[in-house]
């Protein structure tokens, strides 16, 4: 559930989103995207949490920005992004960041 | 619930954690830390989600790394960090990252 990321540096994509109340089939698409992301070159890990308010935070980790951009451009992912805007998300923020420090506790 | 962060660049502190089953008084300390963080110089916003498995993701946003480090060094926060390691968290990962791109959807 917590990604054991490699040595620095690498890239984090922070996706914070609020689901619409009528977001049908969201789970199916979200699971498929996680499966697909794991197969991408440069994928380092993912952490994803959603609470009972429908607020979700997914952070995916990538070897570099090129790997994150390549994942953004995958056709099936682009279709999912479109569905996200049209049917799933009320609001979201997407941030791409360069990780510069990391610390682990408890045998992650 | 989703932070309307300012123009780039700024710093994200990504804290992913798994609560112990016996984490007493965690909510009280966590709420107090959110209150205290909001009062810190350079605080830009926070997004926090925890699910029914006890997995939590909190991303706080800061003007720069100095502001994030100053928050880390606040005495009451240091005491909370110690409690975290001794009583609250089974495991955690903490990452400090420089945000280089951002996009918003749906009137965040």
C-alpha cells in the first residue's frame, strides 16, 4: 500500500479528486488504469486512498518526467481522462513534482 | 478539500502512512497538527484522505523548502512526530518534492 520507491531523484504525480455522486463504473475504469500504469516503462509505484466523502488522493511515482508524460499519452489512458472529466470527477487537481527528499519508517 | 495552490513553483510534502490498529488519540493529535500547520508561515494548503484500511495520504503545500523545514522543526510538531513513530504509525513514507506542473478541473 506504501510504495518502496528507489533512490532519488524521481517524479511524483499527485492526483487529488472529488468523485461525482453519480460516477457510474468508476471503480472498473480506475482499477484498469492502475493495472495499465503498472505495465508502463518507468513506473515505480503508486499509493491510492479514497474516503467516504468521495475524496481521492492517488500519487504515482515515475522514473522521470518523460515516463510520466508517456503514461499520460497512452490512448486508453487518454480515453479514461476524458471519461473522468465528462462523468466521474466533480473537481480535481493534478500536480507533477520532482521528489528531492524521502524517508521511510517501519519497514516500508 | 482540494487545495487551490498558487502559481508555480512551490513544495509538496507527501506523507503516506498506515495507522496501527491500536492508535489511540490519533485523531486528536492529527487535527491539532492540521490546525497548527495552517498557522505556519509559507503554508499554502493541505489535502488529506484516510480510508477504512487505515491507509492515509496527506499532502501539504509550502511556499518553499525552508517553510516546510520550519514546520518540521516546530516543537509541538516534533512531539507529534515522536508520538507517530512510537504509537500511531505501523509504517510511513515521507517525501518532499518540488511541484513543476499543475492543472485544475471543475473550479477547484
